[in-house]
C-alpha cells in the first residue's frame, strides 16, 4: 500500500511538473464543449433509456421497433437542444469545478489523493446537477412526450416552448422536480468515475498492454467504469425521470412522487424493484459512451490549445 501510494504521488508530481496548468477559462470551455459534442452522439441512447424507463409508469410495454414505426427515427433526437444546453451547464460546471477545486485542495493540502478526488467529485457533481436541473427536466419531457397517449401529450414545439410553458403553467419550482435524485445520482457518478476510471486505465495498460490514455485505453476504461456507475445510479435515474415528467393527479391535484425514497418505495411496491432498471442497456450505452466521447473531445481540444501556445 505504501509503495502504491508513493508511486501515485510520484506520478502526480511528474504529471504536474511536466504539464503546465491550463488557464481556467480553457478548462471550463473545453469541459463544456466536450460534454456538448459527446451528448450529440449519445442522445438517441438517452431518449431510448428515458422512454423504456417511463413505459411502465404509463402502463405500456416498450418496443423499440414500434417506437420507430410510429414516430420515426428522428424522434430519437427529441429534446436534443435541451440535452445539449444541459451540458453547457452540467459538463462545464461539473468538470470545470472539479479540476478547479481539486487544484485548490492540492494547494492547501500539498497533495492530491484518492479521498480528496472522491470528495471533490461528489460535491462538484451534485452542484452541477442543481445548476443544470431545469435543462434536465426539459430534456426528459421533450424526449418522452411523443410516447404519451395523444390526450396526455404536452406537444412541446421546441426548447423555448418547453421552458416558457413550464414557467407559466407550473411555476419556477417545476424546473427542479427530481433535483434531489438528480443531484444524488450526479454525486455517485462523481464518486464512481473518480474511484474506478483511473484504476481501470492502469489495469488495462498492465494486463492488455495498452498505452495509458490512448483511445483504446480510454474506451475500455470508460465503458467498464460506466457499467459500474450505471448499476449504482440507475434507480436514482429512474426516480429523477418519473419526478421530472409527472403530472398532478386530476382528482386530488397532488403529485404522485414527492421524494427520492418515496419514489423508490412506490415503484418497488407497485411494479417491482427491477422496474427501476427498465432501460438499463441504453442508459449504460449513454453513460459509457458519453464518458468516452466527452473525454476524447476534451483531450483533443486541450492538446490543440497547447500546440498553439
């Protein structure tokens, strides 16, 4: 353990000394742009995951081919604009704040260890989720609207329309429905990504003779890391989707889901615990795929910036 810690510290010191720190505006800008470009690629998987996850809530059986026949292939991109705008806030703040806070913590403590990364990853993930929650609500609603019964559809025409109507019809608080499970999920993603991504990079470099931080190495590590945190966070993702898309009861006027724990209990009791994992495969493709594409885009942009200096 001591030898491993010493090796990690030496690696970090070497990395920090050989790679000059990027200006903070570049850190935030590349984080946001990388998140946006990565999301544009994986958005269809997210749409499929949301629709599969909410199908049991609507009392229907999900069929991918039926969805395509009824709504067309382009329906997979419903809510893309809101999803990309979500990354403007989420990816920019999550990864920009992570690197900024990590560096500040390093200056204070004189080291960057595993525990510090975990704490910073959880805190910045939750903060980014709270900031970007309005765009998350818009993304969930636009992605799923076409699958609702005709009488229940909100028929949003675009991102401006969904934002305007949520504000005028439901009030500002509606933008933060599902913010608690969203923040909890984001905190767990921060923890699991930090805890496993670098570990798998080293494992695959050693056992598969990959070059660390090469595209094959990043791909394998991100997809393995994505599998772990997808399993851990899917119930929170399901809770967030239901809370973000719910409507008040027509008789009582009350919302069916009021908190993360109540949502988890209600769904498990009425539909079975595995209902919380409806849409897991596309959710995993989204998580792992976005991690891969985002980090590759971020690295390309940062390498290009350094080459222009």
